[in-house]
C-alpha cells in the first residue's frame, strides 16, 4: 500500500533532515498501532533483513523511505549506518 502525499527519499538523506519534537499522530490508538508495527518491523529486519516503508514527517514535509529496521529504542528507530528517525515523527510503517 502506498500512501499519497509522501516524497520517497533515500535513507542517506535522513541525517540532513531536522525533526521537531512534536508528535505527528493525534490519538493513543494510532500511537499504539505504530508501536506494534515497529516491533514487527524490527523482527522482520533482524530475522529476514526485509525492507519496509517508513512514512514520516520532518520539519518541512512528509517523506517515505524503504529500508531495513536494525533497532528500536524508546524514542528512535535505528537504520543501517546508525541513521535514526524519531518515533514521534513516524506516521505509519508499511510492512
């Protein structure tokens, strides 16, 4: 499933982005669903090295990256090469 309105970028561009501290999701159910999606994405990344779509928002616009999730902390998603995306800026994970 592709979500319209999100610009596809390469993961190498992420370190140049600036992320506000605000949450992009507006309800607890959506946040809980995102947390479950992140757990599944981490399992897929570690076990099968599967790429997933991460739909997120920086301080300028909505973006999408196809990548493998290598780790998840309480505040960040860790990608290859130590690249991170703040969890509170993620709209959806497409597994």
